[in-house]
C-alpha cells in the first residue's frame, strides 16, 4: 500500500496550526508517505475588498506559498515527492481568475465550503443545517465539477455533518454527485479529518465521511482517494487511520487511487 496525501493545509489559512511548512514534510516522511501534496485554501480576489480572517490566505500571499512549497520540493526531492496545489470552492465570479492561476500549481481540488462566495456571511456547509442545505451544496458542487479545473472532490458529503438523516434530500444529493463523479472520472475524497471530528463529537448529524454516501459511491462504481486534510503536522503521523480507510473502501469494492 502506497501512502499519498494531496490535502494539506498551512498556517496561512488561519485555522491550521501556526507552524512552518517543513513540519508537515518531516512528519510525512516519518509516517512513510511517498507523496505529500499541499493544497491550502485558495485566496480569492474579492470584488468587495473583503479580507478573510479565519478561512484563507490573501492574494498577496499566494506567490509566497507557492515558492515555499516548491523550495521544500527541491530540498526533499530524494526523500519524498512534494506537490503544490490549492483547495477551491466553486465561486463562478472568480473562475476566470482561478483559471489564470492554474498553471502555477500542480493540481487543484474542489472543496465546496460556501455557496457562490464567503464574503457576505454565507453559511459554512460543514456547520449549516436544515432543509435545502444539501440541495444547494449539491447544485454548486456539480457546477464546480463541470468546470474541468479540479482533480478530485474533497469531503464530498460535507453538509452531512449536521444533516440528521439520510432522507430524500441527502439521498438525491449523494446520488447526483456520485453519478457525475463516475461520468467524468473524478475521484471522491475519503476525508480523514472528518473521522477525527466524528470521534471528538464535532458532528451531530450523519457526519462525514458518511457510510450512506460511500455505499452510494460503491453502487455507482466511483473511485476514491484518501485525504488526510492535515491542519496540524501530527495529523500526518496517523498512518494507521489511513490504512483503515483504505481497508474500508476496498471492502466496499471502491477502487482507491494513489495519484492525482
């Protein structure tokens, strides 16, 4: 089993550990990872002038982020493969800007945390609840998947965190996402940070990863990739959690890919 992770955050997003990028690399090597991909939350050139203080870096920090990870890639080339990307929402008004940034990165992942923008107090899907949340998330996520910009879909069942039952809304959303993922060949991420949150009682609904979602993914013949979603260097050390996820997915006859 090859250990690879393409979902790693840095201090620049404000809600990850305030440590240097190197610490993630050192821990990944210690745990036996062969590939470490950084995909911190993308900045956006907000038309309103909004400045995020707890979600993402600013546009002015982007080049420094890319340079830092590229320098580590060169330094550690004989010990681990390092790649640099971004985790992005589907914000249609900023997609042209994102397309301009794409050549600077090795990959982009779709992580739809907010609908259309986050500059006007839009609810975070990982905490939102109530009728219509999953339906809205699904519509915007499908639109993002259709752009062709993204290598995988991170935490595809994010709004299940506080959605209390696998009801008609949840079933429809899961099936639509899985059907599209299969059609376009996009792997779905089994998110290990979600399992940490579940163990800590941070999710009061179905949660993510949600077994009901992954049963649907199996039925549609989707592929999966395991993502650590590391927000602290120590998250990279739990190789056993990674292996358990692989075993779970393979028991569902879901093909697990190791490269983006």
